[in-house]
């Protein structure tokens, strides 16, 4: 076989091979002849004709290869899209399974919430003695399940009986009803905690009080906010851990109760400046590993949206430190028109911040989301991402704070309470059990 014919055969074979694989032979004659063979053009030498044939064959091969690559890319893209869809569906199924598991494990959900009705609640007397519109408006506060605060004003020898009576009243004969309470026992506390630490006698009294509280609770289902205004533990002089150690004692004691969901007060997102590390510096020494989690926004007016986002970051940061499966609750009694503390410029003290004058007023105090475990409800206006975070990590929105009290402490302020209800943006979502 001549060199010319051998080269032509080799080129044609390559084309046939590629074309047979890619069905791209429409432009090629299997006989090996080319337009230059059949046109009989005069003056074309054998070597020139062979070069033309080789160039045509190379172009055909390159075109076929390009089509093959394009087809392969199209197939890869199609398969990638299909795989992405399968992954999204699998992730959605897994998220749904996780949410259902979280919901089942939530100690505050799937049970009735009890509520205390009696003279131990500063709002009860004014409600019970009121009539007409005043009674109707006050009922919107009094009939919501709320946390009663227990502190150093109740003696170490009295707390066991007080808490037992409180639980019996709130459960009203239903041992499955959840009862809410907040502790405020540390002494000194708040700004005094920045100047001194508890004496040995004060520390012993605190532990004895906690022991009595635990005995009074027993196996009753309770949700406990542990030591409201928790960030004051961080300002102890000389970096002392005295306050954190006492909170840790309570976390261990109360966290060991069979039906107690304990949440250590972690301040608020605006109080901690959005600093997750500061939250860890508070929660880890305070014994968050022994309890269900932490509580947010109890004496502040920050938005539920920001508190949920921050709470989720703290949960994930704790998990990164090996402290897993933690959850949080958010106080929503006071943040119907939310604002961070740094923006408040009202006439009243921050703890007694100005109430809203109308439904259109802003940077003011009014009632927020009613107590609920439906934390991911679209009605609360949170972003999709925060709704997912709430569903995964938030056990409930609760009424822990008491904006209807002067300085959130005492006494009951009737006009303040009435105005809180008149400007309540979430009233349509409230449920009112009968006392």
C-alpha cells in the first residue's frame, strides 16, 4: 500500500471510529473519497491532494470531539441538577424528622400550661376587684400563663412551702400542667454585684434556699428561669467566679429534678452586644451543661428576631465546645415594639421604660408575642432562616418579664398595665383560659 493510500486509510478509519461512537458521520463518505478526489481539479499534485484530505479529516475529528465534549457536559449538568434535587429533598426530609424529634423532646410542648391566680401575683388583686372595661383589659395580662419570681424576700425556711403552694395553685388539680417560675435569690446582686461578692453566710443561705426550692418542686413539671439578670455575674470584682459558682450549684441541684426544664438567664442580645463569646463566658461557668439551656431578654425589650438569631449562635458555639443539645426560651412580655437598650432615650428609667402611646408608636414598651411553643409560626414575622433556628433551638416564647410592675419589680402600676394592653399588637393571637 502506498504511503498516500495508507495515510488516507488511517484518517478515514479515525473518522469512522469517532463518528460511529458519536453518530456524527453525516458529513463524511466512508469510502474515503473526498470532494478533492472527485472533482478532478487539474493542477493538483498527489501530495497536495493528500494534505487536503488530511486537513478535512482532522477538522471532522475535531468537530466530532467538540460535539462529544458538549454532549458530555450537558449530561453532567443534567445529572448534577438531578443530584442536587435529590440532595435537597433528602435534606428537607431530614430537617422535618429533626424538627419532629425536637418538638417531641421539648419539655414545654404538648402539655397544658398552668397559671397562678392569687394574691402572690401583684396583678391579681387589681384584676379581681375591677369591673367593666378595666377588668376586661387586665384579664388580657392576668389570664396569660406567666412566670412568678421568687427571691431573697422569701426566707430560706419558707421557700419550700411557698413554691409547693404556688405549684398546687397553678396546676389546679392537673399534675401534668407546666408551671413557670423565675429565681432572683442572689444577694448582693445587680449593680451591687460589681462592688462586692457574697459573704460565706450569704453563700450558705443561697444554697439552703436552693435546696428548699428543689424540695418544694419535687417531680412537678416546671420551667425555671435561673437567676434573672444573669450577666451581672460577669462584673464581680477582681474577676471573681463567686456568683457563677452559686448559679452553678443551683443548675446542678435543679437540673437534676426529674421534670424541671431549667434555663440560665443569659441577659439579652443587646445587653451582651451580640458577643457570643461573652455569652459563653457567662453560661459555661454557670453550669449550662447541667440544664436544658438558657433564657433571653427577660428584662430587656429587644426584638424576638434578634434574640432568636443570637440564641441559635450561642447554641452552636456551645456545641462546638462539646456542650450539646442546648435550647433557649425568649421573654416576649415586653417587646411588642422592640428596641435595643442602646437606642432608648425616653423619660423613664430603662427598667421602667416609656410605654407606647398608640399602636403606631415605636421605641416604647408594650406586650409582645403571647406565651407559646409555636415559635416558628409565620405570624411572628421572622425571617425564614430565623424560623428554622427557632424551630430547632427555641423551646418557647414566654412571659417572664413583668412590664406592668413599677421598675419591673413592685408595685403593680394600673395605668401602665392598661396602656400595655391598649397598644398590644399581638392581641389577636392570644388565648385566654378561664381562672
